[in-house]
C-alpha cells in the first residue's frame, strides 16, 4: 500500500538552514494538538466514574470499564504500530485515531444509559491506541534536528498543560451548572480545535519524513537487540511506578493532608511533570541514555517518601515532586530513546511494543502494589522502589554503547 503522503513533490526536501525551524514548528503543532486533546479527554476522565454511577452503573462496572479501556488503550498499540510500519499511512492512522479519541468524549453528553457511556469511554481509549505509535513515529522524524530529547520533552510539556487544564474546566462547568452533561458538551470545543490543528499540520507537512536527515537506506529485518533490553527496563520501571489513585487513597485514608489538598498535589505533580520533561529532554540530548539512570533513581525515591513519610509535609511534597519527575521522564525521554535505537522503518512497531509493554506492566504492577498495600506497607514500598532500581544495570549497559546519544543502533 502507498503511504498517505503527497507524491506531488517527491524530490523536494526541506533546505538544511530551515530544517530545524521547520521541524520545531511541526513539533509545536503536534504539541498543541496534544494539549487540546488532553484537555478534552482528561477533563472527561475526571468525572467519568461519577457519571457512570449517575446513569445506574455499579462500582464493578465502573472498574471494569476503566480497566478494559486502559487494557485496550495500550494493548492495541502493538497492532497499530505494526500497521503503521507496514502501510506507512502515518497521517491516516493519526487522524482517524484522534477523531475517534476526541469525538467520543462530547458524545457522552448524549448518553442516556450507562451501557452507551461505557462504550464511548472504551472507544476513546481505542482511538488513542490507534493514533499514538504513528504520531510518535512522525515526531521521531522531526526531533532529529532539534534533539530527540528536547523535541519529545517539548511535546510532553504541552501535553501536560492540557492534562492540567481539562479537569479544571470541567470542574468549573460542573460547579456552575450542577449537571454532568454540559461539562461533557463543553469539551466539544477543544476536541474540534484539536482536529483543526491536526488537519493544518497534515496540510503543511504531508511528508514528515522530509524533516529527518537524509540517511542511506538500511536493510532491517527486525528490532535491534538493544531495543529488547531497553523494553525490559521499561517494563520494570512501569511495574514499580505507583498510580496516583493509590497515592490519593493513602493520603485520604491516613488524613495526611486535608481532602481538598489532594487535587492540588496532583496539579503540582503535573506541573513538575511538564518542567521535568523539558529539563530531561535537554539533558538527554547532551548525555544520552545516562539521563534515564538519573530519572529512574529519582522516581524510585517517590514511594518511600510518599508512603512512609507522608506525615511530614516537606517530605511528602518532595515525594510528589519526584513522582512527577519520574512520570515526566517516562512520557518524554523514554520515547525519545527509541528514536536513537531504532531505524525509521521500524519505529511504528517499536513504539507500539513500547506502549503495549509499558501499559501492561503498569496495569499488572498497579494491581500487585495495591494488594501489597492492603497487607504490608513496607513491603509495597520495597517492591515499588526495588523493581525500578532493578532497571538501572540494564540502562547503564545501554548507556555505555558507542554512538550515544544520536546514532541509532541498526
């Protein structure tokens, strides 16, 4: 099948002097799409549970819907990544995925039954699964000229602005109307804006491959060995990262802070996430995979501080900040590393596997961490920190490879 790029100018390349600026504009455009998209679906996710309950769903249905959505949202990325590499239709997959991801959200305002709402919530996650590997593959082309770390870090920072703003917008509408439906309906505006900016990016940059440096063709029959080692480290870190839902549960249960303070702590973590993504991205472009060693070490310290020292506000704040640092690194430079390990022709598959492995490990790790929390807090903290630290030897080995940080091992 032919790639979904314009064949009208097959020999046209971006001039070398302008390529960096052009690539940066492309990254910012996709970053704005992510900002508006996160504003849309993170806003909806902040009230989807109570909305399902209002429509008559049981607690089991709410949990099953969330679990199914997340499982499909990560698992299907393996399929969409393989599809992206095979068809090269990166734009088609990205646009269709965003359309499903975004338009399912305002349709929740029209759901009269919990079954319909649950289906829309799951479809929103499926849409995200469809578009993420293809979008990241296109970003990897563009970040080659601004630095993979800086590029993905900038994208993540813009993404987190939306993740922080969405719940605040929904909370304001809900406070003013007392009705969930207007809160979902208002999200149609950022959803349509996101799609408009996405179509603008598609029109301006029909061939994102042209943003990458011209490299000699390479015959690749699979993903490099370094990638599989890296994926193992990713699985360990994801499995040990505590979900903020459990953090919030612990703080409420122990009355470590007033209930109204917990959302503010989450907002603090999201702000740190955005700043950490920018800082880690710049550092990644200077020292390569060694940045992952530092971010993993800092992220592993979050659980001990949050769960064992939560009665001390300064230590709790430090723990939440380090949790944000770890998450910011996972969402930015962990993606950037794939761009320097995997040749362009295999990046769709690589990002699909990365997301599937990350999501599966996060799901299983969160389940085990929750079980350990109910039994022995100290063992839970030891597991969380220990399994993340177990990734350090693997990352250290990868960081010593020649050609870091800018040469892909093929």
